[in-house]
C-alpha cells in the first residue's frame, strides 16, 4: 500500500469512527429506553414466581379434595411455569447486563467495577459468535467453555474488558472460518476453547482456536496499530492493539500469544486481583 492509498484508507477509517460515534449516542438513548421495560420484565417474573409459591401453598391446603389426575396436571403446569419464569428472569438479567454495558460505553469513563468475569466472558463470547453468524449463515464452530471454581469478583472496566473479549473472539472466529473454507475436502471441526481459572494473585484467561494460525513474521507485528492480514474492508488493524492496551495499560495485566501456522492460536491473558 503506497502513501496515498494509506492516507485514503485512514481517512475512510476516521469517517467510520465518526459514524460509530453517532451510532454510539443513538445506542445510548435506545439503551435508556430499553432499561425500564427490562426492569418491569425482571420484577414481574420474580413476582409471578412468588405468586406461584402462594398458589402451591393453597393447593396443599385443599390437596385432599382434588382428584389425583387434576393434582398431577396442576403440578406439571406449575413446574413448567416456574421454569418459564426462571428463564425470563435469567435472560432479562442478561439483556439488562448488555444494556448496562452499552451505557458504560457511552459514558466513556474508566470506572473499575467488581465484576463476575465468568458471566462477562460467557455473554460476550456468544455475542461475538452470533454477530459473526449474522453475517455468515454458513459459519459454525464448537465453543468449549471451562470455568474454574472459586473465581473471585475482579475489579475491572467492564466495557473495556468486554471489548477485548469480543476482539479476541472475532479473531478466533475469523481464523477457524478461514481454515474451514480451505479445508472443504478434508474433515475439520472448527473449535474455540475458552478457559478461565484462578491464580495465586489473579485470574488466567485463555482463548484458543484451531484455525489457520500465524507465522512468526505476523506474530512480531501482531500488536502494531493498523497492521492486519485481513483483506481491505474486513479489518482496521486496531483490534489487537486496543486489546493489548486494555489488558496491560488499563488493567496492569499481561497478554501473550502462542501460535503454530495451520494448527492453532492461543491468547493467554493474566489479570491481577489488585493493581499496584
């Protein structure tokens, strides 16, 4: 790419950033509007669960006068309703968490908040996956998640850490999708493995894919701003540079990468419990 082409490319990226800024303001407004009905959904699901419990108590009082067949039907229906209420509350909380993330993005503040990393990582892994699927209907991948026990709440900047997770997941999806297209005549199962475990002074997050991998010359340039191996229009070359900044500069952690061409790529992130 010559100098003129690079300038033109950077101008296009700046224009995209302006559009994204406007979209961010719009998203923040929408998020505010969504938050209230979400709260109603969550609260009414909890109230409905309490009403079901009260109904259960009433049924126990009149248990002797109900036919056995009717009692069985009623209990089955109530169990189904309890399950439905639980799913409504669970997914309402998940949606609410995403809305809170959008609002934190829009504020642009580096606010450290005690965070359940397992929940954050799980949510944004699948958010990234479904975003890739929306653009490539033929894309599919096995996602293997392994979360260790006793992982503490960690004080992090949730909107930044979620961005880092999405960047790494997007790259992993791209790597396995690229390999799948090349391996059309040979058996290949695209797989992304995610592992989160507790360390003595923090947590260790590993995101590994069995995609195309990277040669040494690419690894050496990996975190260089605007460096990308993707075709023009498919990547800005800023994702991993921003990820490194988020992990190391903002959270005082470390990020390492291991890769073998045509075999795998593994990102290893260490986050401390406390920042010195």
